[in-house]
C-alpha cells in the first residue's frame, strides 16, 4: 500500500493527463448542445493546459531524482522514462495545434479525439516505463486500440475507415504474435519481470528457441516503430488517416516503440559487460536480428519513397527509413546507442512534425496531398517554401540543421561500436534519401503552376506554429551541449536491476 | 494428470490455425475470429506455464488481462467494420483497396 502511494508521487505527469482526460470527457458532454466552435475551443484549451502541465512537470522531473521502480516493479521511473516523457508531451501539443488548423477536422466534434489523444499520451509514458512483460503488453495495446480509433475518426470518410481497418487487422496480428512470444518467454524463464527474465536467461543457453521467441516479440515492437517487414500497414494508414493523426503516429508511438525496444533488449536480454557495454544473454544472437531489421528497414523505406507521388505516402516511407536509422543505433549494445536514439527522437520530433505542419497548411489552400499540387509554391508563399526546405534538409541530415546532429550521434555510436559496414549502408541510404526530399523541393521551387496562383495567406497561429518548429531545426547545433546533457540522463537506464 | 506438453501442442496448433486463417480469409469478420484464436493460444500457454513452471499466479493474471484487452480490441474492430460497411456496403478485404501504391 505504501509502495503504491509512494509511486504516485513519481507519477505526476501521468496523473495530470488522466485528470485532463476526465475533465475533457465531462466538458464534451456538457457542451454537447453549444455551437461547435465554442465547444471545440473550450475542449482544445483544456487539453492544451493538461498537456502543458504534464510537459512542465515531466521536464522538472528530468534527471533530478534517482531511478526508482514503481507499483510493485511494474514500471521504472528512471532516466530513460525521464527523457521520453517530454518528447511525448511535446508531440501531443504540436499535434493538437496541427489539429486546430487541419481542414479535414473542421466541422467535426473533437471531444472524443482529444480524449483519445490524452489517453495515448499517458499510455506512451507507460510504454516507456514498463519493465514487466504484462505491463509491456498492456501499455502497447492501450496505445494501439486508441490509435485505431484516432485513425478511423472520420467515420463517413471511406479512406479513414479503410485505413483504420487495415491498421487494426495488422496490429492485432502483430501484437498477437508478440503475445505468443511473451507467453513462451514466460514459460522459459518462469517470471514476468524483465530483471527476473535476464537472471533466468543468464543461467542457461536457450539458443534457437529463444531466437524464435525474440522474432515473435520483434513483430509486435516492429509494428509499433514501423520497421520492415512489419511495416505494411504504414503507408496506407498514414495516407488514409486525418493528417494530424498521421503526424502523431509518425512520432509518438514510434518513440515509445523504441523505448520498449531498448528496455526489452537492453534490460531483459542483455547484461552489463563493463565500460557501458552490454552482452546478450541466453545464447541468442539478437544483435544480428536487429542489424538485419535495420538494414532491411532503411533500404526498403528509402527506395520505396523514391516512387511516391502522394506527400503523405512519401513521408510514411521516410518515417520507415528513419526508424531503420534509429534501429542501427539499437544494434550498438551500449549506453551510447541509447543516447543516440534518445537524441535522434528529440530532433526527429521537430523535423518530422514540421514537415507535416507544412503539408496540413498547404492542404488548406490546395485541398490535395499530391506532390504535383505544390507547383509554384515559391511564388505563392516563399515563407512556406523556406520552412519546408528547412524541415526537409533537416530530415536529410544536412548541416547546419539539427537533423545532421541526429545522424551524427547515430553514426558515431555505430562506428565506435566497430560496426563500420552498417554505417556505410546507413550513409548510402542517407544519399538515396536526398533524392526524394529534393524532389518535393524541386516541385515547390522550379515547377510552374498552370492555373491562377493566388498568394497564400496564413493566420497568426500558423506562423507561430511554423516558428515553433523551425527554430529547433535551425538552432539545433547551438544546443549540442544541452542535448548531450539530456542524453546523459538515459545512462541511468541500467541503474536498477 | 495431463502433462505440460499437451497444453503446448494445443496452443501451437491454435496459433497456427489462427495465422492460417488470417492469411487465407477474405472476410473481415472471419479474420477477426482467427485473431481471437491467436490470443487464446497465448492464454493457454500462460495458464499452463503458470501452473507448471512458475507455480504462482502471475501467468493467470496475465491471461485475465489478455482476455479483457482482446474484448476491447474486438469491440473496436467490429465498430470499425460496421463503420466501413456503412460507407462501402461490404466487408471484403480484397475490395478495401482504395489505398495502395
């Protein structure tokens, strides 16, 4: 009992989100008969306040207190969770702002969508904190079920429904496979606790049996981070979902998936081997498994993106490629890899959400997601074109933008671990990626529009949003030192146990 | 007493049947039924291991939670199927192919 009470004091951001969730549901019911505009404004305001309070509290908690396990060792509140919490809150805040400006969500009652957003944000934090097989499965499913509903939110829209159905079928099969793998792992080790799993695996060699189990579990995690060959849902769902939801899926659940990946493999499947390095336990070479996943994911994502004509599909494949890059860092088997992933995700948040912000703003005027509809944007709105240029160059990883820093961290970690060949494949992939990002820019700057070309007008909120997203990308290099400090916190990952 | 192996044979068979169903069925509701088989195969594993390996209740509690989650997921999935049916008047997965490329 005292354990539960004590745990609650380390659980403030989640509690704030749950409180905001309750208020949003009630406020949605009360304002049911009010005009849509005033009701939506009220609900957006409540959600924004809740998310912002959660961001502030999770920022304050970052790195100030030592690691501790919560709720009878179900969750661990340590540096890793500390780094991921602000990432989730920031993602949801930006997505909420995008939702206010999205044409697709205009004239739709947003109460349930906001309730789902708050639920997912809290569940993402549980995912990042879970150190128990039950909790991993439970939080992963909470995120999944809520995101299925968010994808299918436009219930009269055929594409939204179709995307949602594909998402839930793929999702249920992958998490089903993962659950089967978890049950077998439980049978092998006789415990559901990740630390217990590691202790039990360290005592014997399980070999191919364990590798089979890990492949099943990788299906569930791979589905969440959209890693090939578990990525088939990704392009369709990203295209069909309302664009703010797409933006959310491309960052939030992907980040949480990586948190689970790090926890499961680095905590449960490996033991410290001195000097911050880790060694696999149980006689299964899962490092090879992750390397294969990384290479396939990067290559497939980048090559498939070359062929796309729809910008949401292009960003879907681009997000698959970025997952591959981060998977490279996961193969490193040291704390440096964890830091690289955390830093990459923090930067990826701003560059990817930025690109989606431009897509949403452009959709307001063109009503289309085809890349061709961006022709003549340089004349119509230099501001939007420059912003898109910054986001895309950042995604490419070109200095002086922040994306370069992200790629630098990953490649440094990979090379330091002696995986030079993997880094070479990564660099080749980055070169391929430049082609499709530049293709979008070429259409915006060089191609001429055939019809009339009215200048684009933006509201103050649009400008604020763009500035909010552009600044971290441009000034990324200035924050080198502070980013280093943030990633230091993730070192405490291995403190418990 | 029935040995542990028999439970594992059953669960492996159920899992394979589930995966087979997911891959071959074209009707969304049939696919959902196959997915339930996958979940339940894991449940059999969990309960059997909890009895034979751990000797405590951890696996059984896990199985209960899985049942709850599976029910939620089925409810959401059927709601989505209904919603899609209202728009396109069928639930055939081969024809739900507006999104591709």
